[in-house]
C-alpha cells in the first residue's frame, strides 16, 4: 500500500457550510475533470495512521479487473491539514475518494453538500464529484442493509441494534430509510442509545427505543434481525458479545459488522440455525457501492471480497 503524507499548504480554515441534498447520489459515468483522456482519474483515501487499511488494495484490484486506467492513493493527513487536503483534491480535479478516522465528521463542513443519509448521520466516509463540486456520502449503513437484503427485506422488520457509535448510527439511519418497523438500540450508555433512537424516530419516523446494556441482553421474541455494530470484537474475533443466546432463534438473521467472517457471535448464531451476515461481506459491498458512485459501473463483488481476504489474510 502506498502511503503519502499530506503537507501543510497554509493552514487556512474553510468555513463554508455544506447543504444536505435529498437527491439520490449520481451513479452515471461522468468524466473526471481532467484536460485529456490520457490523464488518469485519481481517487484518494484521507485519514490518519492508515497502515493496514485495505481500501487502496481493494479498489485498485477492481480497477485492473474492469480494465479502468484509474489510480487510488492512500494519503495520511493530520486533522490540522484536512482543510488543505480537501482543497487540494478539489483543485487537482480528484474524482473523489474515501474518508476515515479521525476525519469523518470534520470533513462535512468542507464539502459542497452531503446526501440525505450522510446529513442525518453527520458522518461522511466517501466523496464523489459532480458538476457542483465535492459531495459527501455515507455508505457504511447502506452496505449493511444491502447485505441483509440478500436474505430478507428490512422493510417492516423488527431490529435489535447492538451499539450506538458511528457504524451503528449509519446502520440505524439506513434501516429507518429502508422502512424498518421497529429499531431497538442497545448500548452501554443509556443516554447514547436514547439519542440514536430519537434520531431515527425523527425525520425517518420509525418506531425506535434506546435500552441500556449492563449485562447479557435478552432478545425480544419477535426480533427479525440482530445487528452487532460495536468495536468489541475488532481486535479479537473470539470476544464474547454479552447476549443471552437462549433468546436467539433460528428465525433471527444475525449480522456482525466486525471485519472477520468467523466471529464468535456468528459461530454461535450458526450453531442455533440462524442465517448470518459477516463484516467482510459488508465491507466488500461498501467498496462496491463506492466504486459505482465514482465510475458508474457495478464492480464484480467477488473481486472485492477476495481482495479483502487477501489483504487481511482472512
């Protein structure tokens, strides 16, 4: 993976406020802003401490598979230099790119506008470019919902969501926009669970409640979908998720956002006959959604998944 450090250009602060766009993100194949078709369209990942991030590897492998002469760069950018980095993307005609920690919230104010979902979530993980400038989108929740749709329609589903952080927030908003009947947010801090429940019961208008998580959580018997969206198993896929497994039935679909195909939660769910969705599938679909935003093409999802597994040695 190539890592390039961003340089300070002047430390200017961009005080413009983005607008929230209720239109769907464009997925046509607009040409990047370059003077000649012989110049490569360029995308970039902006973040801090990016060692081990698979995004460039995945994206460039998809470029080669689809015979696209595009390039993807990984750029380490400090929080103080984020404004300069985004202005640089704009000035140099970058087609867009990805945003990761710690910039996902700060970048919102530096863009021309955001999608409706990204505006509700308050977090941007992907940037695309159109005739009006740089557009912020959040595809993390979209990828989870798309992965779940392989097995069931989340519309009218009763969902238990474990976690109230950024990933959980993205998933909750997309579930609400997809028409879920009820979302129960379960978090260690009752205040955070209540805050997220209040968000999705507002504009998306879904029935939602926040529940404290002091001990093993007992799933309501009518639960259709269980989604684990905490960082608990990020560094240890065998970490135990505090859940009363006797309350889990074969009728409940279990999804784990942890980027590992065989977490302890997924193994225990499969042992009880549940259909499962793993985080590698979610990440692969997220990369595929991003790819289409930039290029207008649907990438081969198998290529994306194989790239994740190769890079992370899963």
